[in-house]
C-alpha cells in the first residue's frame, strides 16, 4: 500500500510539474479553426516577428534581447512571406531565403537557404527546424497574430510587424 501511495504521489508531482513547465504564457487572442479559417495567402503575405514556439500548454518565448534590433545583425527572428511564393527572414544571426506554397490554410515550406555564420543560439536551430516542418497556419481574427503549425498542436507564434 505504501508503494502504491508513493507511486501515486510521484505521478501527481510529475503531472503538476509538466502542467507548470511553460516558459511564458501566450496572448489570449481569438483563433478560428482549420475548418473555418478565413486566413489566406494575402493575409500571410506580411512581415512577421517570431515571439516563440511550442503549444498551448508548453510555450517557449524567444528572449526579448533576441527580438530587438541589433547593431550587428539588424532585426532578428522574423519572416516575410512574399506574394510571389518566396520568403525571407532572419534568425538570431543568419539570413534565410526560401520558397513556399499554400492552399487555404495548408502551407509547404520548400528549400530554405541562408548565410551560415556560426550561431550557437538554440532558438535559431529550433526556428529553422520548425519552419521546415510547417504544415498549416492560422491567422487570428484581427490579422495580427500568426501560428505556423509544425505538428497538430505545436506552432511557431508570430506577431505582425507594423507596416
């Protein structure tokens, strides 16, 4: 009986730890779902600042210092989707260039190339990997937030950069 109680207490503790392991909360905005997604390529064709990545329950926010402009690298952690199917952007250090196609809310990111300055920043590697895995996207109701999903529940989370 003591072993059973011990196992239950360990499982409850792990459950509480996992439930509270989020780095940051994400904004409470109104999202549609894939079936009634009103976003289209026109809404996607903007400049987007990466805020973080993860899921509703476990979200990792990019450090503010990496989201600010740098004298050396300029703006960082952003993507620009162009109407001709190309994209440009930057992680913490490297510029990125690529192409994409989309049909409704389905998106396929093609080859992405860029500069290869040594970058030990984990978020840069995560950004690149998750970008290439993207399968669909949602834009919130006011058009100012973008979720680029790389799994059913996990996404890159962007805010519209003012024009």
